[in-house]
């Protein structure tokens, strides 16, 4: 497997951890840290943030070692070729967002339909008709099981 | 010992109560069903059904969750053997020899052996659990805050370093999990931490939302349009599942050895099931007369790892229930469910809630018997389930996740959290970070912080208390050993190139 030597996944990971740790540290210092004897709310977060930055550095340093990759993929996981999968990503996240928004401003059934329909469109092989059918089937299922069966506390339809 | 048997009898009484029994059967069935589906492991299933536990009583809730856990393990083996598709990482090793057996027309026998090995291993695991837990509890009663801290540290370190992939990345994810646990109101001072002015975050991050984001949505994001759908041409009927006498003979000792490996590793907090199956497989290959048979359909390569996974599953419950230290992410979830139900896991659990502990033990046996009974006639159904296309599967699962998280607290904000953790999980996954240590850190984080602060208060800020108290010193010593072992392993890896290829590398091909 060839991967550009300059900046590998491990380097990006290390940078991400450094940034995260720094952010946590900065916010944590804003809470009262106190002393070991009387710890404030900020003590543990500050320690964790510092540790995270430390681990980030360690990953960044060890990643530079040649011939050593920190990967251990499983079949069907991790070893994907191909570029970004914008359609799939947008549709899946869109499905969740649709559930939240329509759950608030439309009710259970529209939210159900939208979340299934939108997320189903993320697969390249799915059609509008197939997705709509799947969404319809789940709307019926939801009505019977979640509304009547488990009496979910979300009205079927609502405005505003 | 005599007392244990009486308690076990009582446990059977609890587990066989109609309502408890019903939920246990339900859990086992659903676990098996979802475990078969490609891409759905125990974690996804448990997190999807976690909200259901809020409405039922604690005992049936825990019985159901445990049933899902081992049910999905049975199911996962089916996908691994028939489709070369491990829906749950521990089954990855099973693919190596299980799938070649399917190609050679012996897939049914491989499944039959898997079921026998699983049942045998689970039974041994349960027996160990019955006799070891009361002993462990006696020791655990001597624990103060400093001991609890050090053993939690050991559990977290072991969980981070001994899981799949890079140890450093595991540690990073554990820290991230601990940080997620920090979010919300600080119990001691009342300060809002990392809530970003959002009132909905005052109670902290929702466990269900975190898990479903990390194991559900993140997994969909990573796998969408990238899983190559394989149609299984395997047709397995009940008749095929009976292994021949020679196969049985061949599989017997590997099964026993696998069980022993699983039991040993299960007792150690933090070692995940994946590493256990890898070790069981490697052991079989090492002692085999003809190691070249492995990877081409050796039945030993199916029996040993499956047995080890199942005995480990059972033994894993010991530290989770008696010490409150979960061994892996699934156990962390079950621990989380107990805490939500207002039951504090720890040494007092067995005496204060004997119905949960002994009922659970008895239900393991009942569940495992049920699984064998269920799986044999229903194998045809499971094989057909394997063919459900991913494009129907994930939208439906996504919807269940949304409804499930919403129903926990009737909060749409929590559903939004799922999306956020989905993105976080997908980023970490694509950078080859393991995500399950996050759950371990998240569940243990608040307990660790509370006990650490208490220990420091008692010792007046003296950190040496962790070394001067003997039990705690032992745990710290074990932590040090663990870190040293990792450093040594790393240095050796730099110096020498490995001669014998690890199963992990074989899988990566």
C-alpha cells in the first residue's frame, strides 16, 4: 500500500489531537482549577487536555518512523479506495437533521418519512421510487409500533 | 460453594419468571437477528434498544441487554462464515477459515461446530462466573476511593492499549471519552463545563446518543457506497449443520483451548474480545502439526476463536458487575444502563441486588440453550437475512436510531447529538482511531473523577497515597507493566521485522 510519506493519516490524527487538547486546555483554565488538595471544576479537564496534547505529540513523533503504520483494518472496514463520498455523507447527516427539524415543526410521521427517504437517497444504487417505498413502509411501521404500540411522546402531525 | 449453588437456584427462579423470561427471549432473538445483518454488531443493537430499557424494570432490562449481546455474537458468526463478512470485529478471525469451509461446501458444518463451541465455552464461562464473583467481591469490599481510582486506571489503560490497532491511538480515544464524560454540570462545584451555553448539555452528553453516533451513524458514513455487496450462494439447511465424526474430533481440543484462552483474558479488565480471538487462533496455528492448513478451511480455526469469544463474553461480566469496571465497550454500555436504572455496580451489587446478579447468571444459560434451539431450525431464515441489501438496511437503522434516542428523554436535541457524534466518529474512524475506547472513558469518566477527588481530599493532596496503600499499589504496578510492555513491543517492532505474520496482517490482505 502506497501512501504519501509527507503527511499520513497519523500526522493528521496527531494534529487533530493537538488542536483538541489545546482547546480543552484553554477552556479548562477558565474554570477554577484549585490545588490537588481542593480540586476545582477545571482541574481534571486541564489535566486531560494536557494529556491529550501529549499523546498527540507522541503519535506525531512515532508516525515518522519508517515502515511502521498504525493501521489494522478489518475486511470491509478501513481499506477503502476512492474519493470523498459527498452524496452519501450529506444524505445520511441530512436524514438525521431532517428528523430533528421535522420532528419539531412537522410531527412524527413527516419526520419519519423524511429521515428514511433522505438517507436512503445516499446510496448510489437507490432510486427515488424505491426510497419513497421504503420510507412509506417505515411510516406505517412507525405508526403501528411506536405510536400505538409504545405510545411515543411525539404528535403524529403538528405545526410550529 | 454450597451457597453459590443455592443462589444459582434462586437465580433460575428469577430468570424463569414470565416477564423476565420474555424479555430475555426477546433480547436473544433480536440480538441474533440483528447480529446476522451485515454491519450491525452487538454495540449497534444494544444502543438501538437501550431506550427500551428505560420503560421496563431493571431485572428484565439487564437480562434483555445481555441476551442481545450474546445473541448477536451467535448471529455475527453466521455472516463471517457464510459471507466472509465480519459484522463484529471479533469474528474477523473466524472468516479466515470459516469462509473457505463455506466455499468447500462445509459451511453448514462450520456453523454447527461454532454453535457447539459457543455453547460449551459459554457454559464454562458461566461456571467460572458463579464461583469467582463472590471471591472477587470479598476483596472488592476492602476498596477505598484510591483503590477504585487505580483499578479504573488499569481498566482504562488495558482497554486502550490492548484493543485493536495502535495503543497510542487507543489512549487518545480513552482521553476523548473521559472528556465527553466531563461535559455538563460539575457535581461538586455546580460549574457548567464545556456546555457552550447550551442548557440541554447541562446534564451531560446522553449515553445513547454518543453510542449511536459513534457506532451507528459513523459506521454508515464510512461504509455508504463502499461496501461491496456479495450475494451468498451458500444454501444451508438443518441437515448440513451436523459435522462429521472426524470434524468433531478435530474440533474438540481447539474448542477447549479456545475456551481457556477466553476465560483467562475475560478475567483481565480491559482486554477486548477481538484480541482474545486473535490469540486463540494464533495459538491453534502455532501448535498445529500442519500450520499451512490454516486459512484454507481448517475447522480448528473456527472452533477455537469462537469458543474464546463466548467464554470471554461471559467472564467479562465478572469485573463489570462485581467491581464496576467494564472490560470493553459493550460492557460499558451495560454498566451505563445499570447506572441509569439507579443501580450502582460494584461489590455491593451482588448482596444488594441478588435478583439482578443471579438472575443474569441463570438467564445466560437459558439464553444459550435457546440460541442453540433457535439457530438450528432458523438457519435458513438467517441465510436469507444476509441478503438484505445495505441500501434498505441503513436508512431503516438510521430511523430506529433517531426514534430510539428521541424516546429516551423526549428530546430532539439528543437526536442532534447523534449527528455530531456521527461526524466525530467518522473522522476518527477514517484516521484509523478505534472508537470503542471512547465509550469506556465516557462511562468511567465521572466515577473516576469523583473517586480521584475524594481520594485527594482524604489524603490532603498527597499523590503517593496510590502507592502507599497496598492493593492500590498492585494495580499501579500492573499499569506500569502494561505501559512498559507496550514500549518494549514498540522498540522491538522498530528493530526487527516480524517473521511470522500475524492474523491481523492476513486479514488486511
